[in-house]
């Protein structure tokens, strides 16, 4: 056990030791790219812990995520790309620059004005010929990406006046989907429909990705309860008619919280 297991420097030393010539074979063969999928998985596990409100699980998952950050940094240090100090300097300068109401003399009236100033400062930091959407990661989940790009363009006024106009647009998109004459056209119209739903969610203050994850969890709990009912009654759920399955679904909705 390390002498100071509660210190960040201990984690940095452990990762460097794992990457040393006589360290761990698995850790030594990792690259920036090879860690990509597991890094993304750790991010989702953090989100799951947040959604569940499980602080102990969140603590553990943040530790796993922090390990990835340190491991990626160690790989970069070995390759001469950048060091941990470069990361710390960059984020510290960015935080101070984008919080002039804390570290400077600017006055703000609330969180909304803070966010407006934040995005104004980000825009000033971009090169003049770079789109304001260019920094949105294209590998984000599609629903998250839709909400983020719509939020950004709304900052410059490219937005509906109120949510009613977006809901009218939703009805229009449903009609276009119904009249789509080819599979390619249906896919295009369905994409427009989802994009409009993302806009409505943003206007209502709903995180669409989180809302859908929670809907998925509700479905999982309820369907699992349906399966349990079938096991208790000695029936195969696949042998039931849709009406019988739907009756079980309504029963599960009443029994399973959420």
C-alpha cells in the first residue's frame, strides 16, 4: 500500500510505475487510441452513477475516470507531446479567463449571464474563420449533439421565439414522415423529427439523453417484472397474445415504482 494513498501525486507515481520497462505488460502496450473505448465506457458509468444518485458508486467511477486521464497524460509525457503541468496550466488559465466576475472586476446578475459571458469569451478565443459549431465533439451521442448545437446557435439568436413554434414544427415533421415515399426519405424525415424533439427538450430544460436513459431504465424494470410474473404463473411470455402482454405491462406499471 502506498504511503499516501489519498494524494493525487501517488496516483501519478503508480501509473508511471505501471508504464515503466519493468511495469505491467498490459499498461505498457496501451496507446491513446487503444484506451478510447474503455475511456468512453467509464464516462457512461459515471453518468449511470449520477443518474442513480449513488455517491459511493460515483466516487469509484470518478476514480476510474481519473485513472484514464492520468494514463493518457503519462503516455503523452513519454512521447514528448505534453506533461501534466501543461494540462494544469491550460485549465487553470482557462478557468480564470472565463470567470472575470470572480477573478476580475466584471459584475453579473445571475447564472444565465455567466453562461452568456462564457460563450462570448469562447467565441473570442476561436479563430475568425472557424465555425462556432466546430468545437462540438462529433462523436457525442447524437441526441446530446443535437441539443448542444441548437443551444449554441440560440446564443446568437437563431432560435424560435417560443416553444409553441417548435411544437408546430414537430407536427409538420410528423406529417412529412407519414408521407415519405422511400426508406431513404423516411430515414431523413425521422432524423428531422428527432432533431425537432431535441429542440423542444432544450427549450423545456430537459436533458434529452438523460430523459431517454431514464425511460430505458423504466422499460427495463417493468419488462423484467412482466417476465417475473410469467415465471411465477408458469407461462412463457412469448406464447401470450399482444393484448395479454399489454395487460401484464399495465400490471407491471402499477407494481414497479417509476
